[in-house]
């Protein structure tokens, strides 16, 4: 029975620790992922300012309607994307992709219209839009940050949106590593809690085991046994009560024997 009590105490500590560690781990993981995503959005937004500044000297698309100017725009977008390690997309007011750092210039007419993309719609309403999804065009998971160009931002007049995006592989890898470290730390905490809870449960259950053992001896007729009292808590009170009960029982037995002798 005492082993059962010790096991219950240990199990209670472990279940409590598991619950706390799991909650802390989940919250920490979500908070870290949210933090890195916000940082990524800020970095992409800042890079969009750099791209906008770099594209200001371009001539308007109407003035530069020849293939040479389109090629120049495409090359500059691809160069900027390499420098920033991002994907850059230029979209006009009708959703047509004018340039994309990940798509060859000759394939742009076949690219799906981007006007209804969530980040473009948000940028149209709020000036900036953020979205995360799988890109069917290049087959990767991306975070997209699009911003609407204010009047005069780029002289072309037809380029209304700059959209920057970055693959989420690195972010997902980083978050995965953090979650693994949190998991390992949680396991170590649980091992530590198991050791501590085992010691504590033994310390709590041992006096109860001693009381049970002495009570069994008393039940067997050994009235000379005594329970050693080392604490003043409830367990000590029980031990004291048992000792007093045994003393009273011995006194009653002595009194009965005297009566028998008198008879």
C-alpha cells in the first residue's frame, strides 16, 4: 500500500511537470515563430524600400516599350533579388506581372494574373500586404510582402506593386531546431523532476510506512513497540495518537490483570 502511495505522489509530480513543460514549450515555440515571422516581414518591407529607390531611375514603360528596356528592367530586378537573397515581383495595376526575378522574361505572359493574390489585395487597401502560402509558380512555400507604390514612386506609372518574397525553408528549419531544443530541454526537466519527486515521495511516504509497520506489530500483540516521532505535522500527530492508544491499551490490560488477580 505504501508503495502505491509513493507511486501516486511521484505520478502526481510527473503529470504536473509534464503539463507545465508542455504548455511552456508550446507557448515558447509559438512566440518564437511569431517573432521570427515579424522580423522577416520587417526585413522584407525594408528591402522593398531599397528596391523602390533602385528602380526610380527607370524610364516609363510606355517610353521604354521596346524589348531592350524590358530586358533592362528584368535584369535589374534579378540583380536586386540576388543582392537581397529574395524573390522580387513587379505587378501593374491590372495584376499583370511585369518582372519577376525567378521567372524568365519570355515566360511572363504565361504567368497567372496577380491582382487577386491576398497580399496584393491587402496592399491595394492598406498600402502593404503580407501572406504565406505555397507558390504554384516555383513550387515552394513563400512569405510574401507586397506594397503599393505611391504616385511617382517609379516613373513607369504602370508598376503599382512591388512584391518581395522569401522561401520559408530557412524559417521552418530554424523553428524546427528551436522546437527540438525545447523538446530536449523539456525531457531533461522531466528527468530532473522524476528524480526529485522520487526523493520527495519517499520522504513523505516513509513515515507512513513506519506507522503501518508498527501498527501491524501492535495488531500482532507486540504492545512494547513504539513509533518514532520525528515531525510535528499531521503524520507526527498520527504517530503520537497511535503511541498514546497503545499506552492506554497497555494500562487497560494491566488494570484487567489486577482485577483478575483480586478475584
